[in-house]
C-alpha cells in the first residue's frame, strides 16, 4: 500500500462527465490498495470567468485590498471542483471528503495572487486516510495567518499537489496533464522530439524556468526541496488503462543521477519568447554601476533574467539585460527617464523581438565543449548570438526571435535528441 | 451615526452592472454617516447552476457526506458575490473588506443544507467598522464546530442578515428585495392589495409561515428573538433616491403594538398551495391513537401542519392532517402500507388539490367574531371549508384549491383591506 497524490488539471475537470472519469480513475487506484489524496484544478475556463467578473468592476486599479478579494473570488473555482469530485467519488462507492485550503489548513504568506506555501497541517487529512477516505484538496490556494484566503498564482495547483505530497511524505505525486510527459523539446516545433522516461530534478527545474510549460516552476522547486518523487503523465488515457502500465507512463522526475542520464549530455532544448532586451550604451565603467542600474529596476518590481556587461573601452561600457515582455515598456521608460540620465548613459536601446534558447543537461557538469558545440551549431545556421548565459547544467543564448524555430531544430539534431539514449 | 445592515437578493446582485449600483447605494449610506454591514446573496441563477452540476453527478442519493459537499459547493456563490461587491465598493472610494461565513466566523449546527446559526463572533467585523471599513459578509452560510461549511437553506441570506444585525446590535436591518414591502395579500391575486407601512413581528411571522414569500420565516423568528428592527424595501428604486425617503420606505416590522395596529383587526391574507391532505377513516377512538398515527409520520421526517380529528361515532373516528406536497406520495404510502393497517383504519384517502387560506391580525387577540366573519364570507361564496386551524392572531382554513383566488379576494374585501386603516 502506497500513499499517492494525484493532481488533475482544469481540462480533466472540464465537465461533470470528465469529473466522473477522474473519479473512476482515482477509484481504480484505491481498489488497487493505495491511499489517495487528490488535488484538482478549477473546471477549465472557470478561473478566467471569475476574474473576468472582477475585472469588469476594477479594470485597472489593483491595490492589495482588491487583490485580497480577487484571491477570495478565484479560490471558489477549486472549491467547486473538490466538492464535485468528492460527490463523484462517493457515487463510485468510495468514501470521500473535500477540503478547501483553509480547512486543512494550508498556510501561506500574505502575498495575495502569488502567495507561497509555508506549512501544511496533515493531521486532518491523515485521520481521513486512516479511516479509509479519499481526501480531495483544493489546489491553487491557502490561507494566511489572519485567515485571509490567498492564491498561489497561475498553475499553482501543481505546487499545491507537490506541497501536499511533501507534507504527507507521499510515495509519489502524479501530475495528470494534457501532455503525456516531458519532451526533449516542444513537439509542435520539432516533430522528432522524444518523451523522456526520466529527467533529473535539476534539469526539470531548468526546463521549467526556461519556458517549458509542463509544470509550474515552483512545484519543481518544492519537489526538489522535499525530494518528492514526481511523475508527469497524460490525463487523456482511458481511465481503465492497466494500473501497472499507467504507473510507469509519462516522465518521472528523479533525484538520483543514474548512469543513463550521465550518458545523455543534453536532455532537452527549452525556449521562450517572453523576454525583451534593453541596453544602456556608453555607461562609465566604475565600481557600483551594475547596482546603480539594476537597483531601481528591482525596486520597480521588474524581474531581470540575463545580464551582460561588455568589456570596457575608454572607461565606458555597454550594459544589457532582459526582462519579461510584460515589463518591457515600463522598464524602457524607467531607463530612458531616470536610470539612463543618472548613470550618464549615452543612449538607451530596447528590443522586444528576441528569444532565448537553452540546452539543458545534467551531463554538462562533467563534459567539456558542450557550449562550444552549441555555438558552432548556431553559427553553421548563420544565427547571430546576442547574449549568452550559463549555469552548471544549461547554456542559454539570446537570439533574434525570427530564428527561434530554426535554432531549436538545429540544436535538437546536433545533440542527437531524436535518438533514444544508448 | 447608526449601524445599519443591508441585505441584497440575487436579482440585485445579478450582474456586475447591478453590483455597481448596490455599491453606489451602500456608499450613499456611508457618506450619510452610517456604519454599514452588507449581506448579499449569490448572483441570481448561480446557486441553481452550482447545485445543477452536483445533481448531474448525484441525481438521487443524498447522504450526509454528499450534503456536506453540496453545502461547500453552494456556498461559493455568495463567496463570489461578497468579493465582487467589496471590489465595487472600493471602486466607489470606500474602504471595504469581504468575509465568508467561516472567516467571521458564523457558527452553525451540523445540519447540512438547513443549518441553524448558533453564534456570531463580532470582534473582527467590529474592528473593521471602527477602522472605517464597509464589511461585506456572505449570506446563506456558516461553519460548524469542525470547520465544515454549512448552508442555511433557501432564502437563508435573510436569516444571515438578521443574525448579523442581532449580533452587532444594529440599529436597523434593511432587506432590499424585488417587492417594495409587505402587502395585505399578493397583488397578483388581488390588485387592490395595499402595502403595509408597518406590521407587527407576530403578524409577519404568521404571514411568512403561511406562505407569504417576502421573508424567510427563520429570519423573522430571529428578528423577533433578538428584537432586530427589520425593514423590507424595494431594490428597484434608483440608487440615488433621497436617503430620508428611502429610510422610511417599504414595510417596517415592529415590536410595539401601536394604536393603529389595534384598530386593524386583520392585517393581511396569506395563502399557499404547497400542502396536501391525507385522511384515515374509521380509526378506533381510543387514547394514544394520534400518537400511533403521527409518530411514524414524524419518524419519516415528514412535517405535519393542520390536524383534525372528527367527533367519534360508534367508537370510531376520522383523522385528517396536511403535509407538504413534496412529502405527499411518501406519506400516503406510509399510511396505506404501515400506519393504516396498524391502527385498523377502514380506509386511507388523500387529496393533493387543496390550499390553505389564512387571515392574520394582531387585533384578533382583542376582537371576537373575526373567525365567524371569515366563515360567513366563505359561505356566501359557497366555498366549502374542509379543515380549520386557529392561533391567537390567525385563522386558517383548508379549501379546495380551485377556490383559492376567489376566497382570497372575497376575504380581502370583507375585511376592508383595500382601505387604508383609519
């Protein structure tokens, strides 16, 4: 008997018919002798509908006290889901009980709309499991120390599921989703992309942060922190698929670096078009200049990703960095009107038409020349590299947006990702 | 400065445009110097939509554990409402905060789908009011001692509003609804029906229990128990109607029996078609027979209203009572198959085509001949009276359903209810 956490996305919960299928799948796992905790998302479209109503009333102004209400409103989507799923489970002959985040409770900090889970009290859930019940817990939400409802941000149900699995010391957390696992890259761009049977936690973290949308990055961080065995698998298989087959489908995110992974130098290619580049030209090259530039940007709550400072010429340097495209206009404004003049930049430039392409692989730790191979491949395709950023297990380049597909396809082939690892 | 509770029904909350109007009305009261607590219902249609989803999954079986989920699901309707109204109030420049029942908390017993409020902790709400905030609290719901969400049953938001007003010792509780007050009878049946400026609590209780749908009966009971001044008024007036005019509109439910009320012997005519009659013929007339019949009916959770036992003939008697039409088939079954044979009834009869018509008036306490006048009036219309039931301030008759409108119109005229009281 194992303790298993299942997480189902909004598509799986999209209608009562689909909810019934989720219940049948969960019941199959219970009948196979497991204890089940299920974390479903809101029915697809529901969160948008609810926030749309709020937006009709408050199109622009978003103060903390309005964010508090947005969270309370959005959280009801999952509260309906868990109730419906619990009913469906009971109709399947299971004993089941649903809880909202505040009932568990799942405690978070007070950051409305992007709260972080601080603790989960497992006593009530554990008592239910011991009594033979399936426990259905709302994803996406928690409650702060003053009993205000908070939400974890988009995709937060993944994080909820992993956090619950961590708190319960579950044997495995299964994330049912509309893709059947983690791929070497997006199959819509590279038809030869292969599903990975396993991926290391660190690689998954890079893939998630670099734009692979399979899992919310914070759920991967959580899984890593608490070493929760995490599996991403398809919610589109028939509910009555053989449980042994189902249990080994999808992609398992692992913590052991086994031999096979050592052999695959690069596990996947990630990419995103969500960033924009800004550059300050002719900045005096003196100590503290980076802080003088980036301090005000951080104060404006703008996240910075890749940063490049060129070598100095005549005591002057060029300073570039990337920000999320949503922050691009605001950031450029800030640089042109405030930061640029303050640091005596000769010019402020911006370019939103960039993309970031990354190779990710835990094998890069022990292999030299991987980055060089990447640059050669791009050079052979005549793609100019604008910025480079590296970590132990990934190398990212910023290039012109229009070369993105070409770069991803070329790299996928260059690193033999279309071939099953030996 | 007064502390005022406003309650708005689902129609008033039916769209973001209407919610904005509610916010403007509330803001007007705040700007006039009052402290406001607002209890809104779910957006119209929302509770039915939510329960409809649940019903798709569980068409028949309703166990306590499924009822628990129904309550958690249905309660989200009001949770969305309060969030939206709080946002709308903030857009009007008010400080506002919303709470679900569990956050106040509003404690109830554990009777899912028809819970009763046991206590309300006013500390959090009072602190907000003191800080200048409008407090928006979900109607219809509370939380039991084990933090399970409960609902109060249909129309429960009226009760919530009155209970909050009682706990806060509010100066007045204003129930905004889609009628502009309490009428002498239903204007759809008697066009001459008049709006009452005031009605006594006891009369209102009878009117509510006898089928007048203006207020949920438990809200009236609550108002009576805690002497909450309660006003029913129209939500269809423009939000910017003069506040002095608004404050005296509708119908005030009072606790003082003033002279005017003493003069009006009958204040209103109530009626309903929700009941059905069952009769056991030829039952032995011996001590304990009523209990032998009604005990099993009560055990089957069937509410009984009017009861008649005819005079005995040859040691046998006929025993009739009315039940809600929803329970009619089940009750008739029980009598035919179990109770009837057990008490040796010669026959079991049933008639769902009945109605109950009642005259209500606190003046009946001190006036004789009121019931006789009622019976004479019906007799003049050749309407046969099947059952009679009386209390200090009302007389009810059960008659053939097809005479209902005729009886109501004739009684309305006979008691001069179309004339303003002198």
